[in-house]
C-alpha cells in the first residue's frame, strides 16, 4: 500500500535519514519510534505525499509518488486518513461538522446515521454539537481520529496521537486504532512512548521501525 525504496530526506543540512526501505501492507500495523527530532513526522509526511523524497522512491497505493499529478495525489489522499500531532479544528463548527468535513469539502454525502454511529464508536455521542474549544485533550484526539476515518480510509497514519494524554486515555485511543486495524485498515503510528507500543503488542501483531543515527531500522523484541 505504501512502500519506501532506499528513501532519504534532506532539508538542506544533510539527510535526516537515508536508505529507508519498508512496506506498509494491507491490514498491517506498524509503529515508528525514535528520539525527538529523528524524523518521525517527516517520515509520515512522505507517506501521504506532503513531501517528496530527496533520494529513492515512495509508492502510494501502487503509484510512484514522483509520477503522480496533483489530481492523482489528491485522489490518493482521500484513501489515507491522517491524525496530526497538533490536531486543528474549525472552532466555529461543531464536533460533528468538523468530523464530516473531509467528505463535505469533496462533495460527498455523509448520512446522519453513519456520522452518529462513528461518534458513538469513539465515545463522543454526547459531544456531537459541542464546539472544539470546549473539548478535553482526549476528546480532541478522538474527534481527530473520527475525522481521519470518516471516509473509510485504507490506511491510517497517526503522528504522536497520545502525546498529551494520560495513560488511561492513551490506552483507550490505542484500543480504537487496534479495533480499526482488525477491521482491515493498515495503521502506522509514530510515537516515542514505548509503553504504548508494549501495550499494543499484547493485542495485535505489530512491526516496529526505529529511526536511529539517520537510519530506519527494524526494532528487535527488546521493547
């Protein structure tokens, strides 16, 4: 679904990482870890075409990203859900309106029943008409997850989705993403929280990638 072949990315001061190769297959579950500043967010941006690699190639859902037109890339992104590290909302819109936004901006219909079911699944059935500034940190992250999967994506990418949450809420959010993976969605989560990775590994088969010293490596079983 997403494949890296000897990928490097350089912002101008030397490669942040290099020789990165990996394949995110249908229904798989991956973690990406490494210290702050190692390049986890950059890696994810390469996964949905926000950035082009400085070297090597990235294939998004079967297409080489460097050969894709802007329209091709836009259509491909509709098949990828993204939870950003700093989730942003339109504060004048309600939770349900923010969640439905990825569909409404592309002219696709969203049924009230499906929207209600999705909000209930992430535990926000009672906050459907709330405005984002009134939400807690955990509610904001669950709203971001609902928005990322409203279009039934084939891949979910999440950048430090539990970074500002307590442990109980982190487990709850992770359990939702594990359940989503069991329904067939490929998942890639960037996180520095090794306890969260250990928690997930007790429930789902995962592969852990680590960015270290400019290389993307497969982590061992010592996590």
